[in-house]
């Protein structure tokens, strides 16, 4: 199956400060798959029931934030690793950086080697608006 994309215009290149138009490929036509559908599809590939898988996924969504808040990264085998990243304001002196400098906490996911490998041979399909 091909990944759908559309062409998006951006008017300003922030790196070169020019007002020339630039065009980029942007993934589109995506839909969301919920835990129910995910559990159902996984259950077709193994001996666990849909309910067992669903319960495991629900617990996973509860437990990962607990580990992240304990300053741990969570590696899910070949799937990848979840970790926290911080956005903060810059300060003139190192001693001025404090918890007040932190503006946002984000969850970062880095795909594992196996997942990256599975996505290597992707094909694309251009769609028009």
C-alpha cells in the first residue's frame, strides 16, 4: 500500500529569510486506529484473545508515563524507545537555568531498527486536493 501525500506551499524559508515560495511533500489521508482495532488485528496473529491484548495495551498506556516520570526511557524491543524531552527558554548564565526555564515536556519516540527496516521499502502516491 502506498503512503499518500499532497504538495503544500510555504511562503517563507526561515533559514534563508527569503519570501520565495517553497513546496513540500506532506503526508495526508491518514486515519487513526484505536486500541480496539489494534487489539483485534493483533489477536488474529497470535493465540491471545482480543480482550487480553486490549487490557495489555490499556495498561501499557498507563505504565509508560510512570516510568518516564521516574527518569527512565522505555524500550519496547524492536518497536522502539519512548523518552522525555524538554523545551526550555535560554538564559544568559548557567546558574539562571531552573525549573522555571522549562516550558514544555514532550514524549519522544525513536523507532527501533526492525521497525525502520520494515518501513524502508515504502511507495508513495500523490493526491490532489
